[in-house]
C-alpha cells in the first residue's frame, strides 16, 4: 500500500541527522520531497541537506531572531492548506531549539502538528552512556550567567534520575566545576560528537573530566549525563 499523502494544513516536525548523514528516515525524505515549504532554522544547512538528497524545495528561514514574525507567516500558509516541514540545524525540532515556540503557535492556532521522528542528541546519548535510563531529567542548556546557572543546578538537586544537559564546548570545563561543587561524587558521562567521525564517551567524576580538559581544549558538541548517587 503506498504511504498516505501529506495532510493539508499540517506542520511536520522532521528530524534530521545530528552528524552521520545516513541517519535520515525514508519518511523524513518523502516529507521533505512532498511538502510545499521547508521551514529551516538555518537555510544554508537546510539547502545542503536537501541537495544531498536531490530535493528541490523552497526554504524559509525560521530562527530565534525572526520566529515571532515567521510564526504568523507559517500560520497563514497552514490556513491555506499548505504542508510545511520544520527542520532544525540538526536532530529533532522542538528540543532545545526555536522550533518549540513555533510549534506552540501552530497548535495554539488550531493546526495539526505531526512528528516525523528520527535522530535526537539526548536519545542517542542516554542509552549508550550506561547510566540509569528508567528515570531521567532533561534540562537542556543551563543559563549562561554564573549566578543563574548555580541557582538552576540547585533546583535540580532534588530531581530524581539521570540528569541530562546540552552544553557548548566553551562551557564544558566551567560546568564540570559547577557539578563538582554540587555533586562531587557524581558519575558523569560526556557524550561528544555523536554519530560523527570523532564520537567519544568520556566517563568520570566532574573533577576527573575537568582534569582531562586541563590538557586539551574541548571541541565539538556535547551531551552531559550525570548520575548522582
Ligand atoms: N534539537 C536537537 C536535538 O535534540 O536533537 C538539539 C538542538 S540544540 C540547539 C544543539 C545541542 O544538542 C548541542 O549544543 C549539543 O549539546 C547537542 N548535540 C547536537 N548534536 C550533537 C552531537 N552530534 N553530539 C553531541 N551532542 C550533540
């Protein structure tokens, strides 16, 4: 039986690779091929992805600086029965990226939102880390300012399960210091460059991991998983 055609007036959340370009589903490719518009966090990256799969589609940029304006435009187009694929820079749109607010606006206006699932950095890192998965808490990126970060970590103290964070390479060492201050005995896994050539899982206490990076500069993308005893 052929797959059902895209449903008019729907926003499709299309997950795209977080590194390895093979990590894209047949359904994601069909959705990108058959939709009327691709809304992309970064149109340059979006165009590269489409080109790699020989898909020729109009792209509209939807990033954190224009999302309010773009949401209105997307709502108009959905009202006219368009089918829009939303893609983020990488992974699952709506997880720690501007997609979240667009999705809320689309749902708030009464339109359909449908997931085309696939890669997600959190879901990739957690099971492979070997840390408990039965219960976990994803807190995304911590705030940038030191005081706000400390306050946020304090609120996370009582949260059960493995704590999962996204962090930029520039703040990894700072984060290890903050984790050491809060949970010195914690078992931490740094899941780096997932699905890419230099994929790596580093394990240790926050202090050990900070020491690891005393000798080399942290590079690439990181998911940080913390098991507090
Ligand atoms: N929506 C995406 C997802 O969940 O799949 C995440 C978007 S967020 C703006 C980007 C962050 O995700 C990075 O800073 C990093 O913490 C994490 N990330 C994305 N790709 C990764 C990869 N290949 N390896 C490790 N972490 C990654």
